[in-house]
C-alpha cells in the first residue's frame, strides 16, 4: 500500500510539472503609472534570417537569466506598491516584453511604449512637453547593442531609461543619450580593473578576444588603449562571431584558436557574452589549445551555458570580474511562492483579467516559454543571478516619481507627470535601497565596484570563489588562487626586457611588443609615465643624450671677461689711441698746408666720429636688450656718416677742380671753408631723418635663439624691418660710392701727394670689409656674430686711419719739407705724368 501511495504521488507530481502554468501572464499589471520593461526572455531567433516580410520574430528557447531579471523588476514594483511611505496611494503598473537579444525584436515594444497613452499611435508633434506616452519610464534592455538603439528613441522623448546590464562607454555620452541611466559600471571601470589585475601578476604578453558586438568591440577597444599605457603588450587581438548560425563562424573560431596558439601566450582576456564565449571555449578544447589563464567578465563568468561545456576543466585557470552587488532580501522566497501560485486556477484567472485591462491585443511578445518552466529549472541560476541592478533600477524610478509628485510619507497627490519631469530628480538626488545608498554620477551611471572571482573545481563541481575586489584599486588574495598548471604555480607571460632610464621603446616590425631600447636624443627626456616615447624639453631647457630630466639653459652673449672680449677691447683701445694721436697731430699742425688741403678742422670732426665709432664696440658686449639693439645701429650709422660726410665735401671739391675747372670758381666756396660745415650738417640731418624712419618702421629687437646652441640660449639682436635697415645704412653706402666715383680717376704728378687717392682707398677698404662682414654675419649663429660686428667696426676704423690719415701724419712728422704751400697749392689738380725719356 505504501509503495502504491508513493507511485501515485510521483504520478501527480509529474502531471503537475507537465501542466502549463500562467507565469507568462505575470509580466503586465495596470497602474497609475506604467513602467516598461525590456528583458531577454528568449534566445536564438527562428526566422530572423528568412524574413521577407515585417512579421513577428520568434525565439526558440528560454533564457533563464532574463526571466529572473524580469521577476526582479516585478518583485521591486510590488514592494513599492506595498510600501506605505514611498508612493502611498499610488500604484505602479508594469509592462514587460521580450528582446530576444535582437534589435528587431526590441524595437517593437519600444515603439509601443512611445505610443500616446490610451491609443495605438505615436503623435508627430513640434513640442512633446505635454505628450503622455504609454509608459513613464523604461527598465532595460540588458545588452549595450540594444540600448544604443532604444536609447536614441527614448532620449528623443526624454523618457527615463534605466538599464541593468549595458556597460558600453558610448552610453556615457549624455549629449547623445540624455535620458539613459544604468545601475552597472561602464566598461571603462571594468577595463581598468583588468589592467590592474595583469599588472599585479606581471603579465605583459597577452591575447585579447572580443565578441563581434557593441560590448565586445567597445570593451576591447578601451582595453587596447589603456593597456598600451601600462606596459602591456598585445600579442593577438581578435573578434569572434556572435551569429553562430553563419557558415563562416566555425572557420573564424578555428582561425582565432590557431593564431592564439602561434603567439604562445599564456594569458587570454575575453570580452564576450555567454554564447560566443561558449563557442570559443568549445573549439579551444576540441583543438587542444592547452591550459591558459582566461580572464573573463560577468558577461560569461557566471553562465551555466559556459560552465556546462564538456571537459571545461581542461581550458586551464579562469579568473574574472563580476559586478559587486548586494542581495535582494525575500526575492528567492517571492519567486518560490510565485511558482506555486501560477499553478492555481484562481490566481491565473485573476492574472488574465489584469492582462485584459492592459489591452493585450496590441502586442504579444511576452515570455511564452515561461508557462513550461518549473522552479527546479531556474533554481541554480536563482542563487547567483545578478538581480540587484534591475531591482535598484525600478527603485530609482520610484524615488524620482516620489519627488516629482511631491509625495509625503502619508500620501501622494494625484497629478499628471510627464516622463521628462523625472530626469531632474534622477540626476540630482540619492536614494536608498535596503539600507544601501545609490546615486547616478555625472555620466548617469553607478559604480559599485567589482568582485574578483576564481573558478575552483572540487570533485568536478564548479565553485565561484571570491578572491579579491576592485573599487578604486585592486585587492587580491593570491593564496586562494590555485593555478591549473602542471606545477600549480603562477604562470609567467612576459616578452620584453626593461629599458634603462633615459631609453624609450622603439617599435620594430608588425608586433607592437617587439621593440629596441633606444637612447632619448638631445633635448628630450625619458618620463616614467610614458616609456614608449621621449618627452621633448621645454624651449628654455636642454638635456643630453639618454637623459631622465631637463636642465635650464644658461644665457649666452659676449661676456666682458671672455679672452676674446679682452682681445677686442685691447684692439679697440689701440685704435682709439691711434685715432686720438692722429687728432692731436692734426690739431698741432692745423695751419699747415697739408692739413688745410685735407679739409682743415673737418679732419678733427671726422677723427672725433671715428673715436665714437670705436667706442660703440662696447654696445655689443654684455647682455643685450631691446634698447641696446636699437642704439647699436643708430650709433654706427651716425658715426660713420659723420666721417663720410667730410670725405664727401672733399670729394666734391676734387671733382670741381679736376673735372669742371671752369665752374670751380663759382661752386668751390660751397664745398670749402665754412660752408663745408653746412654740407656736413646736411648729410648728418639726412641720416638723422633715416634713423627716425628706422625707429618708426621697426628698430632691431632682442630675440632668444634656442636652436643655435645645444645647452644655452643665445641672446641676439634681430632686424625687424629690413627696409628701414637698408634705408639707414644704404645712405652711408651711397655717400661712400659718390666719394669713390669722384676720386677714383683723379691723377696727379708722381712728385706730388695725391689727396684723392687716400679717399679712394679708404672707401674701397670700407666696401671690402663689409662685403666679407655680411658673408660671415649671415652664417654665424653664436656670439661670434657680435665679434664680427666689433671686428668690422674696428677694421673699418683702422682702414680709414691707415689709408687716409696715417700717410698725412707720416708727411707731417717725417717729411716736413713736403708740408709746404708750394707743394700742396695745386696738389689736387689733374696733371699728366712726365714721360721718362
């Protein structure tokens, strides 16, 4: 009898399990404010590839995690409705639909949510401020691919959308997605955690694989950009297909495994969802890839699909990050009670009446497979499924609604709230869920941190062992990690040597991790922040080869205490002494015929200007300034003009006597005696006018030359206006050229002193010196530029002294018998040379 009773109980239990339930009718409830839900109830679309008409897309099998997430939202909303303080007197309704992990499927309910409340149409308006869509907010979807599509729709209407799983960094762009929120960290946080994990173990030679979807591509792209800045080399990067029905998918997976095997890396970072990860790991086992360290994410780390792969233990060590979430008290009991209730006819009848109130004929893409699911089918996933993100998402909307309505702890006013009015409250204020505080950051996300999970196998049973956590930094308990290697020791994965300080990594070949250690060149330094390049020094700094820092440049100009300066000053003193001595001799012999024939007192004025010209050499020594640069050219031009103006009057006198003897009596008084001073003054005034133009158009100015010297900054005077420069100095050159023309062809008897010839040689020496000076000055880039300018001034002064004044001093001192009136009376007249017979 006992055996018969046992068989009868088992029979009734089996019949109850086969009897369909009404679980699929639990995902719609009417309310004062409807919250839309997008959940992946199903997997594997049946007719997506074969669609030739816009018909409904059907999914083949149930996705247990999606069902649990939807139940988490249902549980949260029912808790909110039963709360006496959050939304008292207000009932939240919900309307959940299947996304099937496909954009085509997710768009249908998304468009339904946008329809005007109580209708089946979407209004096309200019202003949607008073538009009341069917839902007040949307929870979901889970994948980033779907959120990137749906968020554009909901952001146009500014309907709050809170995802419980989308982590793409693109969704952090609040300009494109102003109404998108998420209760999970972004991929950027995950990638930074993975990079810190690799650095903790010293693994810098790795492979990275991502699924060919928004999550895989986005996370892998972020990882590649951040890993390169942390001395992590990527031996291989690849994408694996997400559409496993594609005939090419198998070949892609096999090629990926072969390429990983060729690189001989021990560490593989995998950014993929459960199905692509399952396919890759199955091919790895079948092709004998060997034991590796697989670094995963929660997208596949907690998946039953992956964990149930035959011989999964042979892949090696699995370690990865999952979002740090808290538990949801009472959720498991709620699910157990719900599965009991959905088998009761009375409960099911009530559920169908609620569905009828929601106009269920609009769209029927709910969880059809749920009616054939038992609690036993999802019990394993129920223990570890991440329910808190969707639970918190529902509460974030409820708290925003509480503030938008102006609720108190006793009642909420009945008011019409537009979805966009909730955004302000979601952006600004924190909220608490089960004692834990949450707040959306500036990018509309939450960062609760991650737990580091290790796959621990005990008697073929998989255990998810927490071995660390990550918030701002990573903590690891390495003693709990037993690597599945031959010697159970931590594997190594390094490919490069460390460069010396002052060297950077110069990439060679195709692989970015193959490099030579190259010394940083001059004026660059090696920075520990970026060892792949050398950082240029600032303009006012320098550095030697293979340097780790920059040094300040010292200023370079012609110092007073330099040997070369002392030599130039000595030469200047000698030149000034000779000039002054010549002036004294001329002064004492002022009334002699030679001095009078040479210009008389004009010679003293010329020698005075030559003395000033020599003294101007001091302007080129010492630290220059803008004023000093300007004065240099003006002093030089005026002093040289003073000398040349005396030559000019004498040259005109010689020309009148030799070339125009008939006109000489008339014009000679204008170029001799007292009137000659007027001509000299006119020349100086003209030069002063050109100097004024030079000051007005642009005088020379001080520049700091950082390129000419390796370790110093050269302070030099630079020309601002070449036109003004040429105008000022060109005038002196014109005077000199006129003097040359006037005196070059003058001939005198060999028995008489040729005064014209002294002017000719002085002018020729002037032109010769300045031709060489310009050639040298244009090529010099050091303090020798100042030396060349001083040298040009002194040699010009010595040239004028040596060719014009010294010969006269020779006659005055050593040939006084020639210094007579008779000898110099007609010395400038042109006479033919006597023929020698």
